[in-house]
C-alpha cells in the first residue's frame, strides 16, 4: 500500500512539473535576477528615466545545448524629488541552442502608474526572431492639458550564446 501511494504521488509530481511552462511562470516568481546594465536619462525639469536590463539565472542541462533564457527591461520615470511616477516592464522569453541560434518564443509587458496625473495608452509587445519589443505612451496632463509625453520603444534581445542585451 505504501509503495502504491508513493508511486501515485511520484506520478502526480512528475505530471505537475511537466506542465510547468516558462510562458506561464511569471518572471516575478523567479528567486533572483542579475542586473546587466543601467542607463539614466536626465530631463530638463529635474525628473529622470532609468532603464535597467536584467537576466534570470539558467539551469543548463549538461547533455543538451538547448535551454530557456529570460530577459527583462524595466523603465522607471522618477520625479525631481525621486518619487516613482510610472514603470514599464518588458519580459522576453527565449530558447537558446548554445552557439547555434536563439529565438524568442514569448513576451509580455506590464505597467504601473503611481501618479494620477499620468496615463498610459497604446501599449503592446511582440517578438521577431531573437528580439522582444515593447511599446506604449505615457502622458502627463495638468488641467486636461498635455504637459509631457514619453514614448516607450524598447527591446530585449538574446544571442546564440545566451547573452541578454
């Protein structure tokens, strides 16, 4: 009886693990991500935009050159007083055949707005080849007058060696 329960529980666990798909597991559930690069753009009003590129650790199978890789670009707009106004996040999911090719198989974007004066529109994400693209427009309005517009046009790329850029 114990053997039967053990075998049944092992089957359930195996099927559960087999159904885990990187497309359905959010990057936020990963334990650690590594910062690849940071860019800061200072604006004339004292505010600034920070773009950070991250990659997630990979568990490579020693018997195969194939593995999945995830890259994430986070664009954050700060006020002159260092408050986060909005965040746009693009995540790209890639399959790598080490040394041969890389292809993007999925991507997604999210936004977060922390100021009621800002709004977001025309958001989208798509992928072509080994690149994930994210677009959208953040608009700042004061008394129904558009004061500032920030167009998002970013990408996350992965090469045949699993290097995220």
